[in-house]
């Protein structure tokens, strides 16, 4: 278990941020990792797999590659799975679940492919465990096995995470289809808010919802491990060493840094829905950062800056704003206009589609054009010195806001292609814009 090939899947567009996070957590040299489409591969140990589960904020899972073979038929999949020493990883007392994903596979039924892999795993245990085989549990399995098929190759993985890593263990209160914690962490990473050695700038989310972005940021600021509140699948594995894991968790707990009593808040959030503000506050308490974030109610079109950015050298806003069909009055979703559920990512086991239905601001046009125009005017007038990072699938958003973005970062929200736009609120910008025709 000292030399394993791991694969950490992530949302498309996040690979460039996940790779340095893995190096920082493990201390490995850059040559040990390989960026791939939708994830990062890394050669390391089971100890590092445990550490990555505990600390990683951007990956969906930590998978161990246990087999890579060519195939032509379901019979080849059976032989490949039969050759894996599953008994080195778990016992027949653990329940299993098999999931198959494919890209250009010649097989006609992925369900039948999954059945053949399951049969092989069970038959292997019948041979090695005196006729005893593991049960199948498709809802709450002890062990998840993933098979990924390409045109002619099959990769078999055993999952060390269990539930997907975006399930941190603190978000019990949430709205409809909230932003995933891993995507919120990716937004923060892309913004560079916590990437330097300088003091952190004030951070504000004026459409905070249940507080996901802010809580992720607060845990980063306090050096709280992402997985410190949850359990993992590897804790049921045969090679699991409980003493090593206990020491690892204690090290994480000892590394937490909290603000001094009476120190001013650094992270701020507001939302027009007081119900969501209450949700965010309770989530922050469970996440151990309620004393780091200041939440208030209020309309994003009216809220003034929570702090004087001029005194701190600037401020940063990071938000996943309401848009299009998600914008309506008083937090009511657009009845009868909700999009169909998005295709599920097999690596995350989340039933709800991405995004937030039922927006919380007032809009006068179907695509939210007037809302965003008003929001930009409010920012240009009152948020001089701030930069705003906004995640949206609307590539025309800068035009609606009459702002020129200084950066645009491609990022996927599940199956939805998005952009993370950066807008800089520079002093005097409002006067320049007002002088332009049609401004």
C-alpha cells in the first residue's frame, strides 16, 4: 500500500487548481502527479490517500486504481475484476456497489457490464473466503467500485472516500439545489483570495444563500480541514490503521487558527431571504466558523459595503448570483419554469441538480438583465476598490452589467458550462461610464 496510483476526479476546469492543492497536502514532488481531463492522477501511498480525503477541498473523491486492462466484451471485464485481490482491501462482511461509466465503449449495456464486474468480485470472494460473498447495497454501500470504460480499455477503481467529498458534514440547512462545497472552493481558488502570503482581504457574498462560499472561505482562513467532521470509506478497509488516522486528525485539529476574541470579522454575507441567512448562520456554527463570519439580511441592490475597503487595500466579492429563470420576487422560484434535472455525475452521488432555483432578488426581465444592470450601477457607485468574482452560465453577463471583465475562468457546474467573471470596481469608473453614449 506504499505505492498506489490514485485518481482524484473534479469538475471540468478545476484540474489546474486541484494539482497544486494535492502537492501542498502531500508534499510530493510535481513529477508524481498528472493532470487529466476531469481529474488528477497521483502516485503515492495509502497514508496520503487518507490525508487527501481529510484536507482536499476540490476533488470529488479519492480513488485507487486497482486494474487497467484492454477489453472487447463483458467476459473481459469479468476476467479483469476476477484478477483483482479484493480480499486485500475489504472482507465479505462489507457490502458493495458497482458503478460503470463509459466513453465510446462498444458495449451495448452498462448495466450488464456492472453485473459482470459484480459477479467477478463475488466469485473472487467465494474462492478466497470459503464460499462467503459480499452483499450488494446500492444506497449505502461500505465499498464502492468504479469501472471506467473507453473504446478498448477498462480501469477499475476502489473508492476510499465513501460519500462524495463535497459532503463536508456541516451543511444540514440548505435551499433548493445549493452550490456544492467543492465548486465554492474552486471559485475561491480561482480568485486567488487565499493563495498568497499577504494578509487576507475582506470577503463578501451579497447573495450568500445558505453560506457555502463564505463557510468554505472561513474554514480555509482558519486552516480547518475540509473532512474533519465526517467519516470515510477507508476506515472500513483491511489495511486501515486507526492509530495513524487518529494522529492525522489530531494534527489537523491542532493546526486550526481562530481569531482573537473581539477581533473584527473578515468575512461577510447577506441575503434578501432572512430564512437563508438563518440557514447560513446554523451551517457556520456546525462548521466551526460562526465567529469568523458576519451574516445579515438585505437586498443585494441596496446593501452597502460591510467594511471600508480603502482601509484594507481593497475587498473581494465572490458570488453565484441568481440569474434567468432563477430570478423572481421574494425568493419564489419561477413556477412551472424549472429546467429538467441535470445528468448525474457518477462520482458524486448527488440527486439534486446544480445551481440554485428560486432566486432571491427582484428582476424585471426574463434573463435578469435589469437586475444585473442595477447591481453593476450599485457596485460602481458604492464599492470602489472592490473586485467581484461571479459564477454564471450566461456568457453575455458582462454586457448586461455594462462592465468589462478583467478575467474569465471556464468552470463547469455539473454538466453546465459556466464562466467565473472578475470585475474590478475602480474609482472614477462610474463617471467614465456615465460619459459614454447609452450608459
